C-alpha cells in the first residue's frame, strides 16, 4: 500500500461554522506528515475524523485502506494514537498501564517501554496523575512505541512540554520512524521544533488549507523580502504576494517568487522601493509568513 | 482483552466497592442489632405487631443505599473515562466499540449484583429467624424496587457522564431522577407488588440508553 492515509474532499462544520472545505491530502508509507496550523484551525478535528471519533459532514478519509469511521479492530491495532496533552489513565502506575495495554496488541514490545521508563525518575507505584507533564509524555511515548503501530497519529505532542522533553520526544520518534519504516502523522502549534523533522505538510488557516507541499520545497521556495517604501498602501495580496506586513515605511513581503520576479512585480504596481533584501527564514518564520500573525 | 478491560475497571472502582461493602456490613449490624435488642427487651410479639399493624420497616435504613451505591460505582467507573476524554483511549482499543461499551456496562452491573445479592441474602436469612415467611416475603417485595433503583441510578448516571451533548444530559438527568424517585416512593409493605415486573423491564430498557450515549460519544455528537 503506497498511501497509509487518504483524505478526499473532507468538509466539516461545527453547527454553521465551517472548519474546512474539500480538504485533500495523502500520506505516503514511511513518511512523517505534519498538519500545521494555529489554534482553532481544525487540527484536532482532523485527528478526530482520522480516528473515527467524528463523522465529517462530507468527504472520505481512508486509513490503511479502511474508512476511518468504520475501522476494524485489526486496523485499530495498527494505529497508535496520542491524545492532545499526553492523556493516559492517570489512576494507573507505570507497571499497571503496561500490563493493561500489553493484552491488546500482539506485537507488544515490553522491553521498549521499560527501556524508556528506566530513564525516568519515577517509582514503580507512582500514579501517572502524580507525574509531571514531561514524565507523562515519556510514558505515553513508551506505550506507543511498545504497541509497534504502522501509523502513529499524534495530536499536539508539544502541549505542556518544555524544550528538552519536546526534543526528546521527537528524537525518539524520528529514530522509530526511520528504523521501522513507520508512518507518522503529527500536529503541533510549535513549528520550530518540526524544522528538519517533517517530510510533507499541510498548513491550515481559519479559511481552510493554505498550503500543501513537501516541507523542503516549501522552505526552499517560500521567501521573505523586506524593503522600504512610502507607498505601502499599494501592497496587496495577489498571485505573487502571498502575504505581507507593514510597519511604518518598512514592508515585508512573503512570496514563492524569486528576487527578480518580486522586484518586477512591485515595480509594475508603481511602488518605489529602497533597501530590497531577501531575508533568510526558518520553518517557523515561513509558517508565520504564510498564515500571518493574527 | 476482556480480562485486561476488567483489570482497568477494577482499578477504578475497587475502593468504592470496598467502601460500599463496609457500609453494607455496618447497616446490617445496625438492623439486626436493633432487632435483637427490641426482641430481647419487648419480646418478639411487640416487633411482629409493629410490623403487621403499623407497617414498621425494620430494614428501612437500607432504602436509599442501593441508589447511592449505583451512583458511586457509576462515578468511579466513568468519571476517569470522561475527564480529558479518556474514553477515546478505551474506544481506540482494537475491539468493536459497542462490545467495549457493553462490557463496561456489564462489569458495573455485575458489581452491583455482587454488592446487592449478599446483602439481600443476609437480610433474608436473618429476618427468617425472627419473622414468619409472610413478613419476610413482603420485605423482599418491598426492597426489590429499592435495589432496582440502584441499577437505574447506575445506568442513568453513566449515561449522563458519557453523553456528549449537554441538552441530552439534562433530559437524561431529569428522566433518570424521576424514574428512580418512582422506585423509591412506596410507603408500605409490597407497595409495588403488582408492578414489580414492569419496573424490572424499565430497568433493563434504561440500560440501553447508556449504550446509545456511548455510541453518540464515539460518533462525536455535540
């Protein structure tokens, strides 16, 4: 199977509020796919649809070839699911929770879980509710890796984690994904952590999909240009200018066009400019560039 | 897999079960202690007379116990599932969702049976020593709706907790409270004698509401 996830013309509303319309994307086997967007743009909604916890208004979502709303137990066993905030049964301790989950998954890797737990400074009888968010994230990660799923669906793994635990989480995931040819679907609102981690991404905005392309292509082709001008009112979004910001007489323009294309474009609009420069961006800059700060 | 599910459910409810058992034992000691004291001081005739002519219920302290235990077991079982939407973890397990929900329900119902049956049995045996079978049978008929109210309270509190829509929760709460109240309104011995079968059927049917709420949760209904 080439694609592990296929989302076709997905449309969803909450009441009369449109979340997105005709969302389409496919996730290749063995790839790391990011669903990026600000809070409230529909990331968790998509995760809920992917896991069969929400019926979309229209469209289809196939997971490992099955309709996500009617997943069979066999397919569910192949999907590892992280709920936003590293939610787990907080009344259990690390021994009890391993004993519990191990009964459900035929390929359960106990040693992977306990290897990770041995690095945590927690007592065997310490309940998950008494752990820090970082420690809890390691427990959920250990459980996911022990399950050995073909597809990992991770809803905002970064929530509540400090930089160290976020890095640790991604390092383990990357190693796991590469070594085992696993597919990872991840959402996050902390974009900078995902720089160098993702293969492919969809960026959501409040109006739906802003962009979908391989992440390297996005980083290489999406540019930020800054220049000074007194004619800032003439700068508008169009086929060349994807987004822009104005602070006093300093303009910042985001575009997929190269330097010459953008220069020619703004000149053709009658804008006189000085100090034109191409400013290097990381993934987070590019994300803000395409979605805006608000 | 079901064994693992039972293990998780037991971890959640064990202290509530133990607490319920302790309360049951204390109340049984209270009931039979009182009964013995009255018989010793006033003679058996006095208590028989009070039961037959005044409708005295020496076991009336048990009236709301099943109702409260039903709520307690339901809260213990389902509150940890609905806080932070942990029920999603349970429904994501590699099992059919309706079977998981049914199992959770059967687990709670079985626990209530295990908590209620010995209590009724001890009450039956203990009462049989002091009273004729007519009074003991009337007592069993009288307490039956109270214990059915325990199941009803378990079912409706579970439904309220799993139900994702606040409007429906309110309806479930009102209907559930009204229904449980009906089970507990009997004023004399065997008040519900003619409708006990009907109450039993209502209790079984109400169980299905819990399943519907669970499947609505799965569907992401709002």
